[in-house]
């Protein structure tokens, strides 16, 4: 049970530089955010440049970035999104998660976990592996499926083909979290594939598309729980979700200052009132990753696995 107190905004992140980035046909059926089918050397080169720009911007803001290289084989077009296969916690644990797409399961890498412990100075004491659930057709795709209020131990989850309710309950029980599940759909009535495209929790704020939550009672429960835990609720629209305005992440930068990282597309989608509300809590850091967003249907938050592990 994860009983060690955690701050919400991690000071460090794990990132995986892509080697074979491109549209993944195995994920397209459950991810309506994928707009391009492009593959090949050109899209890989553009994605790598976007990755490097994001890593450099985070480093410049004082966030510690632990970069690892994707492997040439096996081919993993979505390796740039490590937050789906692993999460790290202040009690020295890492969780490994069951993934829907077969070619995404190859992204889980024990060598990265070992390097964080042996070479990079992180205290990783236990690996809790849930990937066996793939054999039963049950999935929980890390902090894509789980939007965590780490300080208050609440796990918000939008149920979908990639987020199984039984797996949510199992994870929450073992990790010592309260589970708050709901169904959410896009304007065309399709299930939203990952919670983190429509929901972000910071230390003192929450960005959420309440309009996408199907059941009015569930919508009210989410809003009330956020309010009860001291978060200013900043509502976004379904249009803004499609621009990845829900896919942002608060981190701790230089001097303990909060940094809210998002894509340039997400920043452009914010209205002045939303921007003002967010800037009360954090400095906005926006980087253009149009290629990654269009081909993969994921954005900046998906590229960052927060490192809450203690340092040795």
C-alpha cells in the first residue's frame, strides 16, 4: 500500500526519445484523436525534433529530465508515451500496466527501471506488475487511464476499452487510493480513450471537460470531489479537448516554481479566462508537437512519466 505522502507536481520526468515513431494502426480503433496515418523516416525525424524541443524546454525551466533512447527493435511506434506502461511513486515503487495494443506491450523495459536505480540515483525498491491482466483482456494504461490526485489519494478514471473497472479497483485498493470512475464521450458519441486527454489535476487546480461526462450524477460527483479537495475547477469544452487542452501536466521547476506544460496547440485553444485562471497557479510552458499529436493521438502529458521516486 502506497502510504508515503506525495506532492502533486514532480520535479523530474522520464522521457523516451522515439526511434520508429509513426501512426500505429493497432491503436487507431480506440483512439479517435489519431488524425494522420503517416509513417516512415520523415515523420520520425519531425517527431524526434519535437521531442528534443520539449526536453530542452523542460530542462530550461529547471525540471529534471531523464531521457532514454527507444530501441530500433522491436518496432514500437508509440514508445514516446512511457506514462502508459509505468508510473513512479514516493514510496519507492514503480507500477507496470496492462496495455491494449500488442505492439505497445513491447514498450515495457526492465533495463530502464534498472538504469534509473543503478545509474541515475533513484531509490526504486519494488516493481508492482499488473501486465498479467492482458491475458484476460483487461487493461489499465497507466496515467493515461488514471488521473491521480496524489496528495489526496484519489484516482479519477474514464472507463473505456483501455480502462477496465476491475483493474481500476484492484490498483486503487493496492495503492491506497479512492477510485472515482465515470464514462465520457466525445461530441460524436465515441468513448474518450484516455482520461488524461480530458482531465488534468494540479496542486491547487483541476482542468476537466465536465460536459463530456455522460451521467449528470457522475459529473457532479467529480466536480464536488475536486472542490472538496481544494481544487479550483477550470472547465474546458469538448472542442478544447480535441485540441489537447486537457492533456497538460504540472511539474516543479527551478526554485520550486510550478510549471504547467502543454502543447502549443493546447495553449492556443485556451480562452483568456482559462489562461488567467491557470496562470494564478503555474507558469505555462507550451511546445509545438503537432506531428506527434496528429499521428499518435496523444500530447505532451502522455510523453512524461513523472518521477516521484526518492533520490538515493
